[in-house]
């Protein structure tokens, strides 16, 4: 029974999640382009939004990059450039832990703002709140893996996750075997991470696909109309009135 459950969750479930993730994103882009954005509430609690959003995005981008390259780059590449499994494990704990804390602080601010400001709460959908709480739970699970990882500084535990992720992408039937004996907190973290891919197309997270690469360097949030543009518009209206 345990072997069947492991195969179902870590052998078959990833393909369901990735299929829904890709196909669902394409269908939503094709049919619901007007919802292909993140809803804005920037006029309410603007400073809290600025700090929370920036901390969250900085942290989540570092975490995503670390997971993407850490799991999908072949082990032979790290061996070739001289990065041992233990060194990679320590880097993952240090950089990933710091980024996780930054992200958690930012997400806490965003959740507090959305739940405890009555005006923002009224304009928030169930999906908006649910996806934030889901990400929050995933971050907590990710940080909870650090004490366990500290007990495996030889990097062998990380090699198992790399073999699993690369086995899934290369369609290896035995990929789930690599994570069959890892700690329950890691298994919960993997399962919830896959579930986020599953619900991704049905949430506001789809705006990630159209996120500009210059996001972190921009001066502010969305500007509907600048004062200069408003002044030009008023002058045009005045001139037209005079002519008429």
C-alpha cells in the first residue's frame, strides 16, 4: 500500500500537475486574456503593499531559481565544475533559508493587509486569499526542511531530489523510488509544491507568465495617468472649447 501511494503521489501526480499547469495556462491565455493580470489594490495601504510585495518577489525569485537549477542541472555538471554534494547542500540551506525568511516576511505583510483591511478584504476573492495561504504553507514547510537538511550535510539527501526531478522530466518509471524513504516534511513539501502547479492556471499566479524582467528595477507600481498627461488633456479640452 505504501509503495502504491508513493508511486501515485510522486510518480503519477507530477504529470497530472504539469499537464494542467501548461495546458490550463494556454487555455486561460486564449480565452480569458482580460484576467491575465494581478488585480491591483495599490491605493490602499500603499506602503505595506510596497514593502510586502518587494520582499515577497525578491525572496520567491531566488527560491525559484535555486529550485530550478538545483534540481534540474545534471549532477555531472556540478561534479565537473567542482561543486561537491556537501557544498551544494550548505549553499542551499544558507541562501535558500535567507530567501525563504525574506519571502515569508513579505508574504506575511501581504496576507495581513488582505485579511485585516476591511476594504481590501471585500474586494478579494476566495481564490486570492486561498493562493496566498497555500504559498504561506509551502514556505513554512520549506523552512521546516532546514533542520532536517542540517542532519544530511553530505548532500546525499539532495541527490535523491535531483534524481527524482530529473527522472520525472525524462519519463523514468522508477523516479518515485528516489524519494520513497525521505523525511515526511520533504514529502509534504514536494506534494504541496506540485499542487501549486496544479491550481496555478486557476489563480492570479498566471500573471507570472507576463511579468516584465525589469520588475525589480522599476520606480513604482502601475501608473494610470501622470500629472503631466492630465495637464495635457486639460489643455486640449480647453483649446477645443475655445475653438468651438
